[in-house]
C-alpha cells in the first residue's frame, strides 16, 4: 500500500512539475517582452535582468496616441470580429447540412474541406495577390488593401477548421429532435435557430473565439495584401525595423498593447473554451 501511495504521489508531483515547466516556458517570453517595453534604449544594452526597475513611458506613447497605430488597432478589431462572426455562421450552416441532409459523398466533402487547412499559407500569397489586384477589379477599386479583402481571405483558412470543430458537435445532436419539431409544424429555419443553436452554443462560442484569435494574430497575408488603409496591428510591428536599427522598446510596447484585447477577450470567455472543446466528445 505504501509503495502504491508513493508511486501515486510521485506521479502527481511529476505531472504538476511538468505543468509548471510548461507554464513558465509560455509566460517567460511574454514577461520578457513587457520588461523590454518598460526600458529605454540605454537600459536595454545594460546587464540583462528580469526585474523591472523603472518604467519608460515614452515607449507606450506611440501605440497609444499615434493615429496610425490607433487605425491599425481598429482595423484588427473590425477584421477579426467580422471574420469570426462570418466563419461561425457559415460553419453552423455547413455542419447542419452535412449532418442532417446526408448528401451523397458528404464525407468526401468534409475531408476536402479540411484539406484546405493543410497547405502552407505562404503558397497562396502570390496567387491571391494577383487575384485581388487583377481579377477583383472594378475601375480603380481592387480588393487589395481593403478590410473586406482580409475578412473573406481569412474565411478560406478559418472556415475549414471551424467546420471540422463543429461537425462532431452537430453529429451528437439526435435527428429525432428535428423530426419532432417538423411534426409540430416548425420550419427548417425555426429548427435551426430555436433547437440546434441553443444546443450547440458552447461549440459556437469556442469556434468564434478561436477564429477571432487566428484572425487577430495573422501576419503573413496582412503584410503582403495591405499597404495603408487595411494594415493591422501585427503588421505595425515591422515599422520599428529599419536600416539604422531596431527600436526594441517601442516594438515591445506595441506588441504588449496588441495582446491586451485578445487577453481581455479570453478572460471573459474562458469558461466557454473547455466546455466547447469537450462538448459532444462523449456519447451515451
């Protein structure tokens, strides 16, 4: 009995030790970024230390007061929120139809959809750039450097993941609920909005959250398919790298400000994350 208890105790100690190490690996880079953002250029090249001895406020003046970076931040909020709403809505419709209508080859359609997420995004930069600048062109207007261009583009990569996430949840809802509602005279839209949506609400929440974070953090397409009007906060970080050097303090300050909306957003919706990820995972 003592040996079994000792092994169990060692197992718990090892598990918690592993979680502590993983937490430190995740937190230390973020903490170091905050430390750098609080130092002046002179202090950055002193002996390195993890302690914040003073706070150099001028680093935060640009991301908080500069109209250019304020516009970048607003663009990111509009693009990420609009994309998350659109992806969640389309994923709901797609998974409901795949789960209920049982179309011929629906499993192949689902597999083909998820393969869109397997290709490296860099492979699409040049084709999409040509499409946005030459194909989707009306007079002098193009999809290049527009918010709607990034919103629709992010759907191409976020929607397959959202469909994959929602399909298991949707399959866990009995079809008999739909049939009972149809007997009572409900329409397909009524069933979807009044029966299906309340049941899959945790799944919709986690789909929205992850889609929002993916769109908020995206850099590659935002850097190559925007120039002035639709630049996002992540692309603003590149402005601090020049031929004369890198302004590490202001760059770290902008990065710190950039993660705050996502952090605040996660604090308020974190209770939906585990619920949404595990919803429908166990069937009786």
